[in-house]
C-alpha cells in the first residue's frame, strides 16, 4: 500500500503504485515531462497534480503507443489549448466577442 507523506509521495511509492521503474520517473523528469517538487534534502516529492500528469503520460505510452517525443508534443498542445480556453473565457468576461476580436 502506498503511504501518503504530509507533502506527497516518494519516487519509490509512485514507482510501486504505477508498476514502473524509478528510473522511468527520472527519465520523465529529465525530459521535462514531469517536474516533482524537491525537499530540502533534494528528495523528489510527487503531489496529486504530478500523479494526474503521470497517469496521462502512461495512458499515452502504454495504451496509445506514443513515444516520449510524442508525449512532449501532446502535453504542449494540451497546455496551449488550456491557455487558449482561459483567454477565451477572460475575453467573454471582459465583454469581447468570441475569438478575441474587439
């Protein structure tokens, strides 16, 4: 059973929970796909949002066969779409018509 620490999960907890090698998590971090927080002792700490992102990455790689370069592209597109949606919402709140045109 995975023990939740006060600040999050350790790399070994996450690796066990998702049945992946800790080195896989380090690779995801090195590639910029995951960015867990660090303790003062430099230990990785995975929080809820990190686990959600990891689950998305694992879905892409395991179920859809996407390689890490493809995962990076999908994550960037996902971020860009979220930014565009937020901009659209802010535009509507500000009284501008859809599409951002004044």
